[in-house]
């Protein structure tokens, strides 16, 4: 239980809580984004320090610290994108006649600065933890990075669960780069490769030579990868997941029908959180719906 149960629950809980925090902050008025990022910079500095310190130690506690710091570092980087502080040189919709590699390049330009920042951060974290006994922070960041790119590519090629109103206002142009399709050729490859890696990591975690702190590190990273795999499935399965983070969305009304909730299903969590973000429903919107329902 100590080597497997607790790490699994910890990774699951931190994923759930981290996603909720990001959703809550992004639901605040845009004027608060500056303060969000100022606080994020402080948190980022603390997380980097914790990451570096934990990489020097092999114990269970160091594994939890390294995992937490890797996830927090990723979360701050994601917030820098979705608040609009670090995106890319292109901030316009994709031209309707744009196809092929040009469309892909224009899509890359929408987040180029952010992607370069992620690459630089990954290189920095690898160098900090190079040949150190605790690599779980690097594994955490790598899982989040690779699975996010997999999710973004699947969204670019097209998946069923896309919404027209899930992006914040200042990022609405991104929806023009992501078509709604029943399936794309990359999705089964993403699912198959991820599933195989999860199975291999589980086998390594339960192996006799991976007892103690090594099993904890592997369990934490494997759970995160399994959650990323789940989020990929949510791109194609009509399963509502907003209820998981209803506490983080205080301005939303939850009086939608079950059918409406199903149609809004999409990928949640830290890998693609806010890729289906929907602006809060205002009182005016509710009044308009009531007038329409009554025939006024």
C-alpha cells in the first residue's frame, strides 16, 4: 500500500486539484491575470528550488516532492499561455483556404514562444537533475509535455469532442485550427503507444528490484501517464467530465440537461485543460434562455 496505493491516490488527487486551480484562476476576470502570473512566478521559483533539492535524495518523501514540483512547474507554464502572457507571434484565425503544412505551421506560430519556453525549461530541468538519484521530477515534466503534444496534434487533426465556445475570448481564434471529425489516424497510434508504455511501467514498478522509493517514483509517473491516456479517450468518448471540477467553476450554472452535458464532453486535466474552456454563464444569458423558453 505504501509503495503503490498512496502514490496512486496522491498523483490522482494532485492532478484533480491542480486542474481545478487552473480552471478557477482562468475563470476570474482578465484584469486578475497579471496578479495570477506574478503569484505564479513566485510559485515557479519555489518549485524549481524544490525540484533541484529533491533530485539529490532517493527517499519516498523526495519522490513526492519531485513529482509535485514537476507538476507545479508545468502548471505555471500552462497558465502563462492561457492567460495570454506567453503565446506566439500569430494571434489570428486560420485562413479558410489554408491546408497541409502551411496550416500546421500557422498553428505552431500561435504558441511558438510558449513551446520554446517549455523546451528551454525541459533542458534546464534535465541538466539540474543530471545523474542525480531522483529523476521523478523530470519524468513528470516529460509525461506532461509529450502527452500534451499528443493531445494538441489530435485536436489539430480533428476529434469528435470539440466545442464552439470553450476557449477564452482572447484565444477564440484557436478553434479555427482544430476541426471536428469522427476520427484521425494519429489517435489509435497515440492510444496504443501510451497503453504499451503504461503496461511496461506498471510491470517495472511491481518488479522485485523496484521496491521502496523506486516503486513510489514509478507509480507516481505511471499514474500521471494513465490519466493522460484517460484524457485522450475523453477526446472521442461522449462522457461528461465537468462535474469533477464544479467546485472550481463558481460562476457557472449547472442546470443543463444530461444530453447537453454529454455534448460538452472533452479532454480535461492538466494536459489539455482549458482547450475546451467555456466562458461563465451570466445572469443575462439565463434571462435570455428563460424568455426564449416562454416564447417571449
